[in-house]
């Protein structure tokens, strides 16, 4: 039989061969190099020493890298950069004294399995330097550092600051009390610092809430509103949120297109349908309106979409139980046009006016068009879950859909990753391939540098360390023990710093 190394060579050569004969010799050269690398790895492993797969980027030694943001994208960039370049000196700079970004402040409290990814990030943190409690932007006031300053001190700066801004609907009445962004609601129940608590008196008994949007965040909001407090009490949810749960009589989750175009996953849908003491309903007529030839083609092309749409169609046959405390209604083909005030209090939300839509266009490119029919849904609370915006820290700090980049590169020595790079889409795992691409671009650029005197910033005023976070982590876990919860998250930065000082 042929040696494994030769088989790899043959496979790689054939799979990558260009039909143009002019490229054969170039491909042959690349294939030989690849085969040689594989053979050297196998030979060297027998002697306890492995030849690194990444043979390039040897010109610049000990590159200094600052990663802005300690969420999934930031940690994955650190992980794969460190794997390719063990000599890299990496600093992860975080706004808060606590790490993990989206995992801590975005993942729903009843999804602990998703949060287990922090175990991987914690191992990465042992190989880099964590700098907490430092804001990155355009100024140099206390506790802040500008992107420009970072670029002067590091060979590469990676903006992995996520998407902290929120899209607006820009329709009449959006300023009414009771109209909230899903971004703020998620930040509130996840104990994010500086997120204002919504007025608790809005959460009256018999509350009717409307969530506008058909993404996973929208379903998260609806699920939290409808879940009994006793179930969530053993999670790391904000304790103040527990005080208002269990009062919701009805939650409507409304989107402007049909089931085939809804962005939420089947997992999120199942969880919403299986909430204890809640009924789940879908209006069959709206499913019929969305059932056109283009939508059927979309559904037929994806097996996962077939399962999701069947689940929705089956739900339309459900008989709503009046014995349940909460009704969850999934609505389609409705686009909001105005928030209307209450008749007895013109400052507060009373209802939302929607226009009926129809789907027009080719499969995969259908758009919602207004039909002229108006539908009013009573609501005392509305949550807009229509997308996020990222902050352009390197310019005027304005909010944009995403940062302009080429495979993660913004400018010389400046890169991005995660939501700031591609926009607010995907799951946590999506950041893996995203980070790998940015790292590959960085490595190519490092190869062009012969030397550098940049060695990072040695210290920043009021910065916290990874050891400080471990002390905070232990404190939060101890707070959660009496409730059977994994932790009680602190959301007051001053209190965090007091605990850090007391522990040092």
C-alpha cells in the first residue's frame, strides 16, 4: 500500500489542480510543500517535538497584539493567533472588569449549556493578558484609551467590540413609555452595567406585550416574559427581573415576513412552545397568506427549514387552553407603522398599528410589501428586536451596521472580528471561522514586517487583571449558592472594584 504521506500528496494535488496548464507547476510546488510539512510533523512527533503547521510569519518575532473586547470573537482571535504564533504578546482589553461579553450579557439565563464555552476562553486567558475596566474610543480621559494610541503601541489592533447599538424602527410613537429595545431588555435581565431598569410599574398583572422581530433575540425576550419565576430563580438572571415575571397574560411575537423567512432556530421555537403554564398559538390564515410558490421552494431546499415550518403548521391546529396563565402568539406578515398612546395616559403605550404584508420576489429574495390593510394589537409593553449596530471605535465612534473590512482588515495594523466585522448574525460558533479568517489576514501582514519596536502598553490607569476577575467570579458564585443559582451577577462597576480592592 502507498504511504499516507504520498496519498495526501496525490489527493491534495488532484483536488486543487487548475484546468489551466499554466498553473500546474505552481500547484505542484504547493502540493510538495504541503506533503513535506505533513511528513515532517509525523517524523518529528516520534521524537517528542512537533514541527508547527504554520511555517510562515517568521520575519516578525514576538508581535504585539491588542484585542478590543473579551467576547467570543475576541477570545477566538486570541486562541487561533496564539496557536499559530506562540510568540505573540496578546492583550485583551475589556470595557468592564468582567470578561466574556456576549456570553455573559447576551446569552439567555436559561441557556447554561451555551455559556459553557467560557471554559475554553478561560484556558485561553492563561496565555494572554486581560486588561479590564478600560474603555476604548477616541479620547484619553481617565479609564479610556484611544484606538490611535493602541495602534502606536501594538503591531496589530483587533476591534472585537461586538454590537452595542440598536436599530430603530423610526415610526410615530417610538418615544412612548413602554416602548423598549430588546437590546436593553436583554441587558437588564442579564445584569449588564449601565443598563437602566425599565419602569417596574409597567409590568402590571395581565400585561399584554408585543415583541417585534423574528430572530432568536425576539424569542428569548418572549420566553423570559412568559416563563414562571420559579423556573428562572435557579439561573443567573438579574434578581430584579424575577420581581416582574409571571404577570404576563399575552405575548405576541410579530414579524413582517412568513415562517420560511423567520430567522429564529427550531431550538428556540421548541423552547417557546414548551413553556410551563403557557399556551402557544399560530393564526392559520397568516400561514395560508405566506404559502406561495417561492416560499414552498425555499422550504423544499432545506431540510431544517422543513422541520421548522411543519412545527409551526402543527401549532396552528392547537386549541388554546384557557387554564394556562399566558398565551404566546406567533404572528406573520405584519409590519409596524405606529405606536399609539393610551387614551387615559398619552405618555404611555396603548397599542401598536401594523400593516398587513404580502411576499413578492424570487425564492431566497422575497420582500414584504404592504397591502394597505391595517391591524391593531393592544399592548402596554413593546420590545423592538430588529437588529444591532456596532460602534466604529476607530473613527467618530458612530454606530454602523458593520465595519468596512477586507477579510478582517480595516487598515494597516487595524483589524476586526465578530459582529463588528460581519454584522449581528450567526451563533457563538460562527465566530470560530470568522476569527480564523481575521487571524489568517493578520499573519500575512506580519510576514511583510521585518522588525518592530512596538511592545504594547505596560499599564493603564484603573485597569483590572484576570486575577481580579477570578476574585469577582468567586464572589458572584458565593452569592448564588443560597438560591441554587450558578451565580448572582453584579451590575455595579463601583461595587465590583470595591470587591477587587478588598480581595487584593
